[in-house]
């Protein structure tokens, strides 16, 4: 049964799909009529009248001919929403728009949009969307929906509102699904534990040592932040350190200093940490894309990320880094977590291209990580390699890989994994991207952690010097990231301690400063899964 939606609820979806530009003069044979098709009905809309209606002052009727009579029947709020959708500049920068069109993700979005906005006889408009957008971007910087519709060289267009409605329902259902899953998780019987924050060393003199590692696969040295352990960990026998050293990878568009909060605190407690800055898929690369200097980075950067990781591991083994430890733990956030899994030898299962054809039959609006996963078949990853011989464990923050590992999940890993997700994560939804993979793991020390109210960006700490590239709505940020990070720090230290001693992190519901972490072992995760609706 369809989920009822008001126009306002999928306004944002329409705005993100209909990336368009406003032409100076409509071309010859430009679109004149837009047929809205929904539930077997066809409603022809005169685009000139629609354009005129959007130009009429808000709160006043008229300006759109006969069409305005019907549009003005909308409640005032919906009328304003529709005007904003059709006229507001959604894409302001010409250079970025052109780079977006050249990217793999941009081509996939246009292909899906072309299936929804067709010619009168049902043919896709993908090709004309591409050429028209390029022409508009060359002539104007501000980008709006009504401009594209009027500029397309097709006299009669057809917009499949059924398809747009399905996408809106898909988004709403994903939100409802995650809310229901959280309620089931909260009803799960788990021992409760209240924890207190570890003292953050905000005034500590500990600072990272920044160095550039010469690597064969890059023209410039690879930037690293080295956080030496404050005090040597207790040793055995010949005094060799018992604790592993940690290698941390930020996500796509992330910087090393955004995880200094975690690296510094772990180093204060005896774990040496190396944080990798991945040029080409870091913050400066994302800013360059927004400035129109390069296409947005995506999964094509995974190969060089993996080469970065291998180079750091090799340099540490040769004694070229001021870091010692008994083995290594790989930590990563988002695409950094995916990099950690691939570096640990968990290669994609056969048949990814076929799974992606099905997954991208429509825009994966309820799971954007699938765009990155489905870019992998068009990229060249290194040949399957063995995991580091001294690998001790993995810490995966907001990881993903449901299309890469649909059957085996983490079964091939011979080390424990701490997998952390957020109940509000709408980028890597936890049920698909974390729970599914975790359930197939085999190591009894592995744990799945759900941060109630946590989002995809909860582990990221913006620095005072960071330029704000995007402003996120509150629902995408979740509960206070600083309190989430404090809770994750204590949890991570306890997990790392289980790698040194014959201890198991118990399944539990832990509360710290109002932040709830549900820590699940395999049995608790199966009980959670069993309580979810199929």
C-alpha cells in the first residue's frame, strides 16, 4: 500500500534530481508541454504558463494563464515550495556543474533521471539532458529546474511522477525502517552499563609529527600524521611492546586532522597511531571539485588509497616510521573503512556488475553508498593480496559493502572487528551495510555497535580552520558529535584491550553523557535481526 506523502515531503528529492539551468533565450523547438503521468493519468502542462506562474509574486494569484487557476488551489506553503523548486538556483557554479557531468556518479544520476523524464513516445532524455545542461552551464551560472525543462530541444516531454513518487516512498520507507529497527534494538534484553568519559587531553602538549613518506605511486610524498605513544606499553620477555600500532584512514573528502581527537587520545593511552591523508580523495580534492577544477572524487581513488596503505605498512616494517607495536590494527571511517577491509584481503565477491545493474535500476536514494560500490566494476583494483601478516584487528566506523559481500560478509577475516554504525545514518544504512556483513563474521571477539541517534558524520570532528563546504541539516548530524566521540573513545580503548588479553567485550547497552551505545555480539545481533520485519 503506498505511503501517503505531501508535496513538501519529496520537494527536496525533486530538487536534487532535476539539476538544471536557466537559458538566456529558449532555443528553437524548445519544450512547450510537460505531460505529468501518474497512476495512469496524463496531465499536460504548458511550460510557458508554468514559467509565468513561478515569476508571479508569492502570495498573489495569476501570471500563469489557465494553469494558475489550478496551481493557486494549492495551500500557500505548497505553492511557495513549488515556486522554490522550479526557480531557485540549485547549482550556482558552472565549473562544478561541468565536472559533475563528467563524473561517474553524475552520469548515473542523469541516466536515471532520463528514464523518468522522457519524450512523448517514452524514449529516455539522458542524451539531450547531458548536452542541454552543458550548453546552459556555458551560458549561465545559476541553475534552476524550469530553465532546463524549457530549454530541452523536445517539444513535448513526459515526467513519470509514478517513478518520482516511488523514490520518495523509498526514502520515507528507509527512515521508517531504521526507526522500527531502533525500537526493536531498544527492546532487546541487554545488560545495562553506565560509563563515564575518559579525560580528554585537550590541554596536553601532545602534538602529531607530520611527515611526508616517499612512495613510488605518487609524485609527491604521502602526508602522514604520527602520534607516538606517550608511554611504552608493558612488554613481555625481551621488552618488545605488547600493544599494536594503529593505522587510521579518513573517509572520502576527509582530512587527517578530523580524527586527531581519536588518534591523540589513543596515543595518550599507549597506542601509537599513524593517520593517512589521501591526496586526491581528501578535503582539498573535494574543494577542488566544488571549485570546478576536477571531477568529484569517488571509488576510482580506492586503488591509490590501497597503495597508500601498503606503502605505510611496508615503511613501518622497514623501520622508516617512528612507530613500534606488536602487530597493526586498521581503523577507518566510511570509505576509509572500506579501504581497511580491502587492505585486510576481503576482496569483492564475483558477480558485482550484475548485482549493481539491479541495484541501480533506480537511484539508490535510500542507500547512497551503493553508488560508490557500483563504481568499482569500472575501476582497477590491485590483484587480491594477502592481509598483513601481523594484522590484529579492524575498527570500522560507518562502513559499507553489502553489494561487495552479499553472501560471505566478514567470514574470511581471521581477526576481530569492531563495527560501528549510527541509527540515523542515511548514507550507509546500518541494517544493510553493517548488520548484514557482521552476521556472517566468525571471530567471537567481533562486536557490532549501534549509536542511538548517531549519524554518518558523528565520528568526524571539524577543526576551527576547516572551511565549511556543506551545511548539514540537524537530522543528518544526529546527537552532539562531541559526546558521541567521547563514548566511542572509551569503547575503542576497551576493544583494543581485548586484543592484548584473553578478554571479551560483553554485549551490553552502555550509556555515557546521554549517548546510548548498543554493543552486540553475534548472538545478540542475530536476535535483533530475528525481531525485524522481513
